[in-house]
């Protein structure tokens, strides 16, 4: 087996994928980074290709034509759609879970069922398909009310509110779609943190996982924790205030039991398992799982990563993660700050000129990560 990839294809267009491409380009073993569809920022560190990221056949065709050693599928939607399966079926190594395993993010109800079976500490919850069920769940858990769309919602399907009418309205909107349902949960009181686990599986050794350095991100659009939830407005790492063994505790209490349960179900998980936690008075409890790196919370983590990323992802994808050293991190701290286009998160303004990127990138210790940008001639604009 190849110990480290020489050529890598990153699938996606966002800040997460740009951060991954940047880290891979800095891996001494990696000689070529490709991105599809990519973005203007990724084009500075990778060769970009026009491909539909939701088409497994198209992604597999591109990977085969480029003869890459590794494909890294960044966003959740292609993973839930089974793009990683199509690439694996071509015999190409891919970092990212199967469609069946990606249900951990694709369905909040499924995720809760797995957590319950695995004994993972998490919030109490009820899955609801009718307004009456929602009302009963809100009564049972009380305010603040937490209502989550069961399906993918690009990080914006959750409402946390003391306004019962707002909670009911969000549930009604989610359930108005065919097959729509929501998960109503008890509110977990405590600071929220992100722990990313690189996960591997082999028939001989079963599941293996390494945790990356924890991060914290902030979802509300406005300063002071005000305004609606977004996909994330900024993040930082390390968390000097958190318990020193937080990552190892999450591996022991959350990640390993979850991976064992998924393997027992015949759908082993390979890729990145994101664990969103609330550090409550009774200990860490899981808010949600994602099946990919977070955006923007992975950005400061990768900025501090001292291990070559390509070798870690390749080992995880090939089922031999335990054969490579655990990731190490450099001293210091990293912070990401998100500049959002007008109207976000409800909508976004397109075509607005973005200035100052070159000046910012010239500053020592600064990386400018792109998401939702495009080129309009010589101008960089919101997209």
C-alpha cells in the first residue's frame, strides 16, 4: 500500500476544502493537489477542474483520468449522496464515509438512534412528524427550545429559542417538505466545542481513530452571540480552558463506541467524524455528529497541525491508521474570522467586490481562505 499520497484530489468549493488543499500542498510527500470544482483561492495552491461534486461517476472519472492516489470528499451533501462509494468502486482510495455511514449526518434521527445504541452521552430527544408531536416534545423538554431539521440543512437547520412560536414555525417549515420531520431535543447548557476524529476500519483490526486538537466555533451571525444561527462565523484553537484530556475522553466515551456500533451494523465508518459537544456540568454530551471536517472550525486546527496531512488521510482511507503516528500540533494559537456577504444566512449578495485580500495575505501568519467567491475578470467578487 502507498504510505503517503503523491497526488490528491479534493472535492468541494468551500473554506473547508481550501484549508484542506492548503494543508495538503504543505505536505512534503504531496507533489500535486487537484480541486474540483474548487474556488479562486484554491486555484492558488491546486489545479482546479470543473466537475459536478454531486455526481459520483463524474468524480470517479476525473480521479481516474488524473491518476490520483487519494480523493478527499469535503462537503456533506456529496457524502450523503454516495459519491465516496462511486470512487471506491473504481478501486481509488477515498477519504470519506460511504452513503450508508454518512447517515450519521444525513439524518438526525438515525444519529440519535446510533448514539442510544452505543451508549453515547447526548441530549434527550424526540423525533417528530406532526405538529402535535412537536408541541408535546416542547412541553416535555421546556425552554430553551431546540428544534433540528432531520435532513441536511447546510448548518442552518437548527433553531435554539425561548420563543415557542418560533420553535413551532421552524418545525412546521421543516415538516412541510415531503417526508420532512424534526428532532426536538433538551437544551444542553455549557460551552460548545468541536472535536474531529480521523477514523479508519479494517477487517483485521476493526475501527481505529485519532482525535485532532479541539476547537471552538461561534454560530450566531452577530457579535455577542446575537442573531440567527449560521454555518459558523469564526473559530479558534487550542482551548486552554478545557480539560487537558478532552480529546482522549471524547475518543473513549463517544468516538470508539460509535465506530463499534456502526461496524456492528455492517456500515463501518471511514473518514472524519465531527463531534459537536456541550461541556455540561455533568460532563461532555454530544450535540451532533457530522461526517466531515467543520467549516470554519477545522481551519485553525489545520493551521497548527505539525504532522503531514496527506499521510494521515491516506492511512485512514486504507484501513491502516494505527500504523502511522498520532497527529501532533505546533505550539501557539490560531483564529479564524469569517467575512460574510450581505444578507447571510437567510440569503447572500452576489457580485460584490472583495478588496484587500492580497494585503491580508502578505501579513505574517495569515492565510486567506475562500468560500463563496468567484472571479469577474480581474476582480474577486462574492458568489
